[in-house]
C-alpha cells in the first residue's frame, strides 16, 4: 500500500450525508412495552451516534398506511426526532416515503422542519401488478403527484423510486429472476421518458442491496452504477441509496458469518461512496437499514420481541468506529494506491494526524509496506474491537482505523520553483 497526500482536502462533515439510517417500525416495543426512546440505549447509543438523517416512513410497510395519522410517522416527528434534537442540540433530517394510496393534498401533514427528501413510492417493480397495473401506471401516478399544486412549494424536495440499473445490468445476479428484471427495465424506461419531458425530477432514491456476489472490483461496480444512472436520466442525476442492507444469502449460511460480511460490505460501500462523492457528488446520501429493529443485523436489536429487551447489536461496532471518524475527520481523496480490490481504504486527517479507514474482506492480510504506523483500532469476525500497536498489516476480514505517526511525503503540495 502506498500513500501520498494529494492537494484536495474535503471540509469536515463533507460526507455526513452518508451517515443516515432507515427505520421501518419506530414504535416497536420490547416484551415490557418499552419503546426505543424509553430505553437507556437511547441516551447511551442513539443520542451519541453522529447520524445526519433517518428514513421513516420506509419500506413496503408504506403501502399499508391508510391515512397521514400513521402512528409510526407521528411518533417519528413528535417524539423521536424532537428527542434527538433536544438531546444532541442538533436538528436531524427526515426522509419519508409517500405512498400512492394517500391523497397528495394531505402531504403537508408530514412536512416539518425536519423534512429533507420526500420519495414517491417504494420499490415500484416489486409492486407490479399488486399495487400498480404496470410500470407506466406507476410513473403516471408519480407524474400526477409531482405536478399537483399541493406540492408546488415542495418540488425541490421530491425524489422518486424506479427500477434499479444494477438488476438490469446483472440479470443473473443475487436474487434476480427474469420477470423481476423485466419490471425494473420497464420502470427505468417509463421514468426516463417522464424525466426527459420535464415531468419528473432526476433525483433517484434506490433501496440498494449490497452483495458479495457483485463484481469483485466494487469501486468499478459503483462507478459503473452511477454512470448508468447518468446515461439513463442525465448527467445531473442525483442518487440517494436508502435501505442499504445485505441481500439475504439464504439457508445454510452461518448467520454470524453473514452478519459480519454485511459489516465488511457496508464499510466498503461507505468508503467507496466517499471516494466517488469527492469526484462529482452524484451520490447525495445513504442510509443503513436499520437503526433499531427486530432481528440481529441492526445497531440496536430486538431479537425476539416476545422474550427480549433492547440490546446493542454487532453493527454498532462498525457505526461507532466509522461514523464518528467520517464525521470528525477530513477526507483526503486519491491519496492511497492499493493493488487489491478486496481491500478498500481511504485517507483522512484530523488535527495534523493522519488516518487510514479500511475494509478488508479478503481472507488474507494486506501488507502496509513501509508505512510508519502508530496503531490500528479494528473490528474482527468475532465482533471484537481491538487496538493494536505498530501494525504492519491489515488483518484478514476486518474493518478498522489506522493511525499513522510519520509525516507522509507531499510532492503535490510543494511550491513551484
């Protein structure tokens, strides 16, 4: 691995838009009826995480909402976000999904000082023909809502969901079936026509699924994906990845190994997004799915609501290490030259100290070469956080933050003679 500090330096907080969370059921309670805001973990964990927004309403649940008096959304606006703001003294944004069955004339009921993005519909290809008779029917409904007088003052906040280019490009990819691929293509085609006609914005929300089955060179994969969005919807297209989660590997897979793979892939995803955003800002945001929920793959878990209480999940180890670093440090893109696509790393600085954030999903260690290191704080596949002194390698299947102690050569910062 070779590091040379480049001239470009992003301001502190430049990548905060990538530090979002999705929440499907905010009023989920444990066996004692304790909501997350009533749990000690709210102050111990949530109030201390430097996240920038939450996505709620979220997911296919939105198709079951019958009115804007939705208990989950009302709780989010009147209690959760208000309590976070009061505790952290910082306003956290809200992205919400607007479902087709509600009248757009009532959208003001959900608009608040927290509102950041309003997304029209959730994963439309999956709802054909149950909710929408066809892709064109879905896009027609989006067009009607976007151009309704009720949203005239909100149009700059409206985003849309449509088909996913990665599913079309990789039809034999994880979980894809021919019928689903065709629906994604149909939605992309109909959306393109509407955007080209000026009837919809080219601001796209994707409920993206990360997977170890996509091409091994993940940086090239995401560059290709962003380029596909631009080719279809225009060079100025913005993309927000929401509900980012691991595509379930299915039966026969060790659940702990699958959970740690998700941590590796999400750390990799965040670092790649930092790299791409430093080039053209086409990626406008990202939200991990979920902050707190039933199951094990969350920051705070409720593994079995009938028997368990709220507990800190393994994913908190990643969030605690990476979210804090990305929010606090300054990104120095293009400073690292690594020959292994399975180990993504990016260079950051803080108070004249240099750091490398990395995700090594390889089953072998990555040599750090002649880098003069001070320490590495890492998370391993046993879900342990460890700090090691003077590391010479990035251990196999770990994520971490390496602190460097020497002043790295900066040839691009020398004055011209």
